[in-house]
């Protein structure tokens, strides 16, 4: 009653009715509406750490505590299969959606909003004890990973490796994500030259298991998302990649400025248009877009520039469905900003 007491002190200056109105204004200020419901997210293991971080931050806000956000990682391909059957609300992807996946979504009446969320690079890693190996060329990587590769021991890669007395006769143990992962698709298409074309005698395992495998195997060579390396950088050795302009180590700077080529790429979330009609989903995606620049950098990804992130936010607000790559292939030289701008109308 403190507000009313102040009004009575000023009797004769302020009317009693005005005092009551002032009191009512203070007491009836609405609290933030609490959300309820469940949000189901699946897809890329590369995007998983970002979505998990966003889900945790979202749940820490008082009005969101009653929303259950489930985040899983079936791989980009596996995630799209569920998403396009309307089994999930949001799908993480480390590559753009394929035509066959678009067809499956269309068959099941699933319209999607494609949202780039950050940049990622694919890291080439070795055992920490292999400090003598500093870099590798994309031509070397192709020789190692192409189907029916003749590379069995380190010395088979080329002269630089054959000169290493400690390694040249040691058998290489290869690790990488399997065919259900977008990282697999991107790596095979970019390095080998054909998507899903790869030697059969490598260990196809999840990225978190790759960390353990490489850490314990002195002859390991592996590829996976840079964020997994960054999270475990004290346990693994990192190779610079020479795409023709000299060796470049992946980092936040080289991935963002495009100098770490050709193993840099954007990562995405795909949101069901129908799901956005639920307040908890709309609130979560808006929270995701607003907070992902900071949270992505915390888990080893490269944030989108503000102008690009603003375009992503606008795309979601306008509920623009379809892919920004419908008129441009994923390998297009157009920037994300250009792609988002040219696909900027509902």
C-alpha cells in the first residue's frame, strides 16, 4: 500500500481517484507469459553442440522452464528423414537439404524454413604424439580417401611422408563420420570429388567417438567438424590443409574469412513452418537466432556477421520457406549474405 500512502500525503493536489488509478497501474502490470510444450530437435552431430547450448540457455529463462526441449543427433541425413516425415520440429544440418529430401518433405506436406546459424570447418586431426606431421594437401587427402586407394602406410602418401623414418612404414588408421552425416557428404564431395564416394576400409564412427579413437591410436588420421577438435584441442594434433595456396590451419579467423579452403562451410537449422504456429517453437527459434552468435563461438563455431544474422532473423519473421540454394548450388561463389538477400521474399 506504499503507493496509496504517498497519494494521501498529497491530498488536495492529487485526487483520490487518480491515486487509485496509479495504484492499479502498478499492481496490474502483467508478468511475462510462461510457455509450455515440447520441442523435438534432431539431425547433425556437428550442429548438436550449438543446439544443445541454445536449449540449455533457453531453459534457464524463467518463463521457458516449463518447455521441454529434446535435442538428439541422428546425423544430417537421418535427421532429415525424421523431419520430412513430420516427426521433429527442427532439424540440424551440416549441409543444405538435398532434392530427394525436399521431395520427401513435399510428399508429407512439410514446409521448411532454412536458417544458416554459423560457419564451421572440417578439421584433419592426428594423434597428439605425431608432432612431426604439420600439414597435408588436398591432393594427399584425395589419394588417401578415394575408393580403392593404394595408400596403406604413411609413406604411400607422398615424398614428404616417406622421408619420415618413424612413420613411413606404419599403417594408417582412418576414422571419420559415416554416410548418415552431412560432414561425410561434404568431405567426400569436396575432397574425393563425388559425394559418398570413399574407400571402404575406414572406421565410420560418431565424432565424439573419433576423439577417443585418435587420442589412443598413434597412427590415426581423421576428419570431423572443427568444433569437436576445438573442444578437445589439448588431446589431438591438428594439420594445416593446403588447397593450392599454401598450408592453412583452421581457426575462427580462417574459417570466417574463407582462407581455410575448401573445408569451410555454413551450418543450418531447418524449422517446420507448421511448428512455428506453436508459441514455444516460435519463441525458441527467435531465442536461437538472437543468441547463437555468442553461444556458437563458445562451442567452437564461427558466428555469422551481424548483417547476415539479421537477414536470417528477417527470414524467420517472414516465414520464408524453401532453400536459398534453389537457384544456386551449395558450391556457389555467392556469399550467404547474397544468397539470403536474393531469397528474401515470402
